[in-house]
């Protein structure tokens, strides 16, 4: 059954399509702002007289602020709603990005990178909340795959757009232009999107949106209840599983061009084009992985297991493909292994986000999504750093790739063992530990 096949009034179908379109648009600009520093790296180092180490500090500053800000942001979205929080977030990160084009010192640049990380925090939890709010449980896998694919759409179209703007107008106007467009995107989101409580829905429509959900409480989640999510091993399994897949994902997002140039001696120009290919397949993996989860659920697999299957299988195959790339000397085989691995990484990421809408109580989807993403972004912070130092020490990517494969394997096993059942709302509300069958830590 497709996304538009539900027996609903036009209001729900319209908001489903509009919501997905808007989170894809905001997500693409989110990715543009995140990676603009990568494309402007040489010009910024020359203009501001920064060392490679100082540039590494700017890269990592974003990930650390982004990771830790995930923790409170999910709970805020569950309390306030996606419409307000994402609008504030897009506007905040866009202002930070625009001001970056005016900096003349490392300290100012560092402060704005930290602000960018904080501002981008609402994007994914708010998108997960939108999917839970507007899609029935049987359609949330594909919807999650579509909104997650925005990163890979951005990865494919960012190189020509960002490089072209920078070469014509300079790196400062690249950042300034992104800031201006981002504020307009924030206005677009706030003007067009509505949370379900802001739309006049019929009783039939409201019942359809929650039909099949094991948790139906709509009480706003308190911060005490948010903290009790950490008492469940499902939460920890999701965090560890997402750590592994995002570690592998950012190993390649940060180092694939360098790997192709140093290990396989491809030119910079050729590398720029070839490095886009795997991320096209990552986007296909996102959408097909979400679709696969919905098919499993339709065939009677539980809501949690239909998503967990894609996560565990996807991370395991991502890890195996990474090991294959590490051990081969053939350029064609290396590209094949990388592409296959990133495809299955896309499957795992889509299913991880889809899992948040069925593993969390209805009033805690964004909270659990933020916690899971915190674990993932720690992986994103460590991967470029560990890879860089290991390559520097060994003069090869072999050890770095094998280490990444091991991390992926361990995370897949942790997710398989720890993630079992959804977190029941009565446990969150009462603050007591659930029976062992629900998967407490």
C-alpha cells in the first residue's frame, strides 16, 4: 500500500505529502550547511592562515555540539511540537551559517560551528515526530526512508552547486548565501506545516493515524520521564546500533575521496565524480529499506522486529563490505564493496529512524529519536578523527577500514540482543521498571 492509499480525507493526505516534501527540503539545506566547510576548506585555510589541525578542530566542533544537543532537543520537540522547534532550528543554524562568512578569527569561526551544530539538532527528531504524527504505523517505514534520503540527495547535488557558487562568488558569499536561503526555508516550513493538534481532523481521521499503535497516550513527556528512557535496554541497543552505522557512514563521507586518491591513485577531478556514486545508492537504500520494513510488517512481523531486521542486517553487510574494501587491491572491486556497503548502510539508517516511531511511547518519539541520534553522532565524531590518525600512523586505510568493520559488527550484535520490545507508556509514566520481557537495562 502506498503513502497516499489510506482511506482518509484530503487534509491528512495533503499534510502527509507536504510534511515529507518540507522535511526533505529542510534536510537538504541541513546537509549543505554541514558540508560547506569541506568544499571551502582550502580557501578558508589560505584566507585565515589556519593549519590542518585547526581545520580538524572546526570539523569536530560541529559534531560534538550536534551530538550533545540531541539529548534535550528530542524532549523539547515532544513537548512543543515539530512546527515551532524546526522553524527555530532552521532559522538559528542559517543565521550562524550566514555570520560565518564574516569571520576573521579561529575563535569566532569555532563559536559559529558550535552554534551550527546546536541549530541543526531539531532536523531529524522533528522529522521522525512528523512521520509518527501523520502516518499510520504500516506506512512509517517508507515515509522514514524518504525523509532520511535527504542527506544522500544533498551528497549528490552539493558538489556542483556549492563548488560553483564558491568559485564565482568566493567562500564568504557561499556561507552568506546559504544563510539567507535557510531563513527563507524556515519561513516556508512554519507557514505551511501544521502539527495534528493545529488541524481540524475528523474522529475517523484521528483514529486512523493511531490505529495499530500499541501506545496511545498523548500526555506530554516530562523531563523526568525522558530520563527514564535510559532504564530500558531497547534505548541502549538503538544507541549502540546507530553508533556503528553512523561511524561507518562518516568514515566514507569524510575519507572516501582521500582513500580513492591515496590507495587507488585516482585524480582529484575523477575522484570528485566517482565519490558521488555510492551515495546515490545510499539514497536508494534509504527508500528501499523503509519499504522493506513496511512489507515485513504487512506480512505479520512485529513492528519492532520489522525495523530491527533492516538495522542488524544492514549494519552487518555494511561492515562486511568495508572489510572487503580493506582487503582488495582492485580499484573496481573496492568501489563495488564501498557502494554495496553504503547501500546497506542506507537500509540500516532508514530502519533506525523508522524504529523510533514504533519503539517509543507515542508521547516520546522525538525524545527517543534524539537519544538514538546522540549515539549515532558520537560515531560520526569519532570516525573521521580515528581514521585520520590511523592512516597517518600506518600510511594505509586497511587498519582504519578493518576497525570500522569491527565496530559495525559489534553494534549489529548489540542491537540484535538488546532491542526486543517497544517501551511501554505505563512504564514511562509511572517511573517503575517494566517486566523483563519488555527489555529493561
